[in-house]
């Protein structure tokens, strides 16, 4: 099959998937129970990023998404508490901090219900909740920072590209040039600062001694039963137990829940979200896969991640 046919099939597939997603999300919002509910349920799934990467890229948890959903709970007088059903391996540091602050400042009780994995940045945002409920087999913790620096010398050599960099500022090119011992120290210092911020947040959110959190902050994952023993979660259970906890905190006798789905995107928004994906496919078609990869890497700054 020719590459043109493959690209055409991909484009048609994108259009079909867009329509299916639009209809499915719209129907789910239409049939959601809206009367008598007193506890909101918000599902947050995927990596934590500053913004979504389009329909074909993994959907993620963004500050904009969380802000919009929490504002809906805040503005609905019937809803007295919210349960966040989280399944996330973590993600961007600043985005995690922004979402964490939203949860910390939210005036109604917030309970986190942990799914399969709520690690690193996922745990960071959870630590701000009033209560955390995890399954015995949930993987959580991973308190730490990772920062990956890409050395492009081999790719430049393979493509026959010679790069000369002109900068104003001694370390302006530190994101793309090979790491020197001095620059490694700079990155390590930045990583350590983000790490200390993580530890401080967990200590405050979980009411734990700073020294104890530092002992736990090895980047290690803990299973739900361990997390309970270590004080990283409050109780074991699933979504039902989290709803009961929210009802207790909000003094609700009969909990009635309502799922809050993200706003339904318009077709235009869906296609705009896919535009970058289709553009990258076109670039790969014209320049070749290796040049397209190089272009992407040069346009992406390495950032610390929780």
C-alpha cells in the first residue's frame, strides 16, 4: 500500500473518530442524572500536561480541564462535595502544582479515589485532597523528579547536519548542547528544588513530618496497602468508599452522585486539535521521518516532570 493511501486512510479515520467522540460525549452528558445529586464525580485520566496534544495524542489532565470542572461543582449549589477519580502516572511539574493549588483552595470537600496508578504528579495533586481512598492494589507514591536531556549529536551526524550555535548568555544553549559537568550541576540544582517542593507539599497535605516524607521520597512506587501503612492514603476502597467519605465530610445523609464530563468540543475544535497531528504527518511525508523527528526534538524543551 502506498504512503499516500496510508495518509488518506489516517485522515478518514480521524474524521470518523471525531464524529464518534462528539456523539458519545454529547449523549453521556445528556443522560447524566442532574436532579437531586449532592456529590460531583470527576474522572481525571492520563498524564498531567499544560495542554492536550490533540485527538490522536493521549488525552491528559490539564489545568484548564480541572479548573472548568471544579468551577461547575463550585457553581452548583446542590453539590456539597466532589470525588476525583484519578488514574495518572504524573507529568509536568508546573501543571501538577497548578492543579494541586486548585484542589487545595477548593471550598467544598474533595476526596480522591485512586484507580490503577496515581503516581508522582498524580500523587502530588492528590496530596491536597481532604481524604484519599486507594485500592489495595493501587500503585502510588513515586515522589521524585525526572529530567531527561536529549543529546542530538548522533542524529545530526546521521543526517549530515553540522550545527553552529550563536548565543548571548553563557548557558542559553544548555537545552540542546551535550551536558558539561557545570551544566549538569545546574540541571541537578533545578531538579533538587522541584524535589524539595514536592516533599514540602506532601508533608503539609498529609500532615506528615518532613523527615518522614523525605525518607519515602526515593521515587519508589508503593502498593495501596503499603501506602496506607505509610500515611500516604487514608483508607482502602474503591469509588463507593470514596463517595461515602465525601458524604461524611459534607454531612450528607443520602449521597446522590452526578458525573461531570468535560465540555463537548465542537467539530471545529476537534479538527483544530488534530491539526498539529496532521501537520506532523505531512512534514514526515515531505522531509522524511528522521527530519520530522529532529524538528520535533528541536522545538521541545526538556522539562522536569513529577
